[in-house]
C-alpha cells in the first residue's frame, strides 16, 4: 500500500493550483486547516465511517460543520475526497499544501531547540540572522530542550546549525579520542 504522503500529494498539488490560480493561497490555507481539524475529530470519524453512509452524506457532514467557511471550490474538492475515500488524508494534504505555499512565498521553516526559554527579542534576532544567511523569510518554531545544556540547535530543512554546549562537548570528546 502507498504511503499517505504519496497518496495525498496529487490532492495537495491540485488544491494548490486551484488556490494559486485564484490568488487565494491564504483562504485555502484557512479552509484546509479547518478541514484537517474536522477530519482529526474522533466523533466526526465515527460519523463518517458509519455503515450505509453515501459519499454525499459524508461530504455533507464536513460541509455542515464548516457551514459558511468553505467556498464552492473547496466543497467540490471535499466531495472528490469523499468519493475517493481520502478524507482521512486531509491533515497530510494540508501539510503538503502549506509546504507548497511556503515555497511559493519564499518562506523557510526553522525548528529552534534551545536549552532555555528565549525572549521575543532573542527569537527576533535569531530570525533576522537566519533570514540574512538564507536570503529567505524564516518562520520559527521554538522548543525548550534541557538536554542541550546551553545554546541553541537550529534545523532548517535538511541543514542543522548546532551551537549547543552538548555538541561542543561532543566535538571536544571526539577530538580527544583521535
């Protein structure tokens, strides 16, 4: 069986093309976010997997819950997902849509692991430095990781900038063993 990310990709790309063509990336981002939240709800999953539900009824559950928050294209997109039994992929579709949107907008996601809580000024300074280094807009997710001892570790896609005391101690240990 194919990986969920593989199955979700064509749907995410289709949603992105629809949104981009209508200059509505932000609106589609909101709609897909709401749809993903609904799809993750256990009560909704129970309702849509009940025996005897037609595809139209299943799509109707989502449309009813999000009444007024979906445009006609999003409702049609939802119906296609229901017909193909892909509503459970909505969280993955949203994640891939957001990645495509970030790429189009030149935004880079950075995970910042810090040994201590960072102030807003420290985060802003770090973001400014990362943006200067990468030449792209950077959005950060900051997490506290006490195992770092001190400093920060930044993950930018497949690149890691490790300025933690733990990494420095590890490098020192390796140098002493050599």
